[in-house]
C-alpha cells in the first residue's frame, strides 16, 4: 500500500493539473509520453531512466508561450503489471518536469491510466474508458481545463493514441516515428492514409512546429 497521496480519482486514474492558467475555449496540445516526449524504454518507472527526445522540450516551450495548454495523456500498463507503482510514475514525472523547466517549458496537466485487462488487482479492467484507444483522458482534460477539443491536436507513437484523438473529436492527430511509431506506420500506414485528420512526422518537435505554423 502506497503511503503518499497522489492525484488519483480512483486506484488506476491519475488526473493532475499543474498550472492555474485559464485555457477556457482554447485548444490543447495532447502528448503521449513514452516514445514521444521521452525515449521508449519499455515500462519506464525509474527517474534515472528518463531520456528526453531531442527538441521536444523547446517545442513545448513555444506552445507555452502561445498560451496553449499542454496535456500529457499516458497509458501506464506497467503499474497494472506490477513493474512499478504510482510512486515510480511520480518520480518519472518529476524528472520530466525538471528537464522541461531547464528549457523554459512546462506541462499544464497530466492524465494517466493504469488499468489493463491483463493486470493485477485492482487494475485488472479491460476496455476502461480512460485507457487509449478510449477517449476518456482527453474528455476529462477538456472538462478540467475547458479546452476546445476540435481545435486541439494529439501526438503519439501508436495507432491507439491516434484512435483516442479521433474518438475525442480532435481536429488533428499525428503519428511520430520515434518510439513504436515506425512499426505502427509500417503496420497501419494504409489505414492512416484514409484519416483526413491524421499526419505522420519524424518526431514531436517537428509535429509541434508544423501544427503551430498551420494554426
């Protein structure tokens, strides 16, 4: 049993607001974490294993300067499988925030879902609304921050990330080829080509810069 209190709305759902900025009616940039903001390391649960993907912190800082909410939305099956717990997740997030701050960047909110159909209790739930490809985390972020989902963008490295964005009604979803993205592009590229809101870019820094330029 973990002793520290975390921003959990139930045992497997983390919902944390990190800034008091008013974003009502505006867009948001939604980012998956592993393989998008930080290098994929297969169940990241230790702060010392955090490696930032080059250029992403600086791109996030530009989003911050333009008064656009930046929201992290991440599945955390590693908690369900018992590889680490919420304290490990919190340590990783603290380290990510430290790296971002060094580049003048910040996250405005963090949402995470630990539920997984093959996990241990109390996390063994299949198809939870918050677990991507479900849109639950994005909808919860819209409720928390008052953002306009249609004007928003999601960047991820899996098709399940993009499916969550589509289900939430986002105007743009982008698959990056970092992390698992190259494999997902190979497996699902033909399908993605039929999604009018979908793009494929090399990494999150490129994707963020292009989205900002096109707004």
